[in-house]
């Protein structure tokens, strides 16, 4: 078990383009750098997965797995590449695969802690950003879960995560026009489901 990360470690550089120096530290497995990296992006990943799953515990488990997979595959990250599209792709694949292996043993948080020395905290930011009340938040989440998977993901990426259509298309593996169409159709369906809750724009 490695020692706790240094709280004085420098934060991950912004914007979300990894510098050669930072990538070198991540690739080398520097614990303090990884701790800062997880803290920088865990809220975005948790919010995204919560919107897709509708369950905070499942979203937290999947968020942990996302960073475990990121740690395992960081050597495939290209210098100069943006972090968020790459992480969203890791998160998307993680969520899809989790539904394919429901009968298998779930990812072990204890194993992750032992293997890599960091964990996702339970203080990840709230995934619901625009609703005006707890009841409205719950209705928004229920409405999202009624959408087809691809529509739900597209509209979450666009309006919750503020992703451009080009990044949505890349994450979903479709043409930009298809991404725009999915967002448009998802907006239409949400507008019907949430007509008395909020204006979906």
C-alpha cells in the first residue's frame, strides 16, 4: 500500500490539454499527480454516469472504475489530446460493459485502493445542475431514464456536460449530424415529459 498523496501536490493544469510534463508524470504513475488528476475530473465523470445510471451508488462505483481504467490505459493517451473527450469515452465504455457483465463480480473498490493508492471520494459534485427543487430534480432524472440510451447520453453530454457536437460524435462513434439529430430528438422528448418542470433549451 502506498503512502497517502501529498496534499500540496500541484493541481492538474487547465484547460484540459495534458502537457508533456504532466503526461510524463501520469505515465510514470506519480501518486500525487494521479491524486490531483482524479480530484480534477471525478465530479464530471460522476455527474455523467449518474445521469446515465440513475443510481448514485452505481455511478460512484463506475466512476471509480473509470479512473482505474484510465490509470491502466494512460500510455495510449496522445500528447496534446484533450482529457475530457478521452475520459468520457472511457466512462462510456465502462458503463456499457458494466451492463454486459451484471452476473460477474463487480469492480472492487478495495482492490483499486490497494493497487493504485487513490479513490474517488463521496463528495463528488451534484449531478443535477438546473432543476429548482428536489422534486424537480427527481422528475428530470426519471424523464432522462425514459429516453433511449443513445439519446440520453447525447443530451447529457450536450446540456449537462457542455460538450460540443464534434466531441459528442467522437464519444458516441457517429457522424456529427447524427449527434445533432440525437440531441434534437432527445430535447423534443424531454420537452414533452417535463413540460411543467422546466424549459428544455
